């Protein structure tokens, strides 16, 4: 199901940032851009300075013409019993822009698993990453 609106998309991303998260955005030209999120109470900050959120929104609107994709890596306080590392939650989104606003669709956990664990060129399976939860 596609959901409309940049504001709705930012709310979606922020709702999955309990402490620290990393966003990797791939625009329609194949250019990637990374920004971190940090939660302090009810506020989520984007990047290192106050302009980072506005720059991120601009990159989304311009870079998703016609399509883009985004991966959200959220770090949890849950610890992996085998690696003793914090469990990282992975979420993926397909984005579509019209120059003014944005539509997004979240990948299912199974789709996210397949994308994260398959070599894009050879289609061969990749070694599984430890301490990951696909959401």
C-alpha cells in the first residue's frame, strides 16, 4: 500500500528510531546519500547541523523523480545472545516523487531479507549478517 506525503514518511522513519539510526538513500540517478538520526526524548535530529533535515527532504523530493529507494538501519537496545552486539533492525522503502511531494511503500520483512542477502549482480546468496532483524 502506497502512502502519500513527505511528512508521513518522516514520521514513519522517526517512529523506528529509538536511539540512533542510519538512513541510506539511493536516488533515481543511482547516487547514494547517508544521514544519521538521533533521538533525544521526543525529538529526532537529522545529521550534524540544523540544516540537515531540510537538505534531506529536498534530496528526497528531487531524487525520487521518478523513483528512489531508502534503507533505514535502527539500532536497538536488544542484544544478540551469540554475538553480544546490539540488534539492528532493517527496513526498506520504495519511493516515488512528483517534484512536489512523495509516495512511499514499505518492503515486507521477506523482501528486505532477500534484498539484503542477495548479490545484485550475480543473484547469488550473500553470507548472512549477524545481529539483524528484518522488519
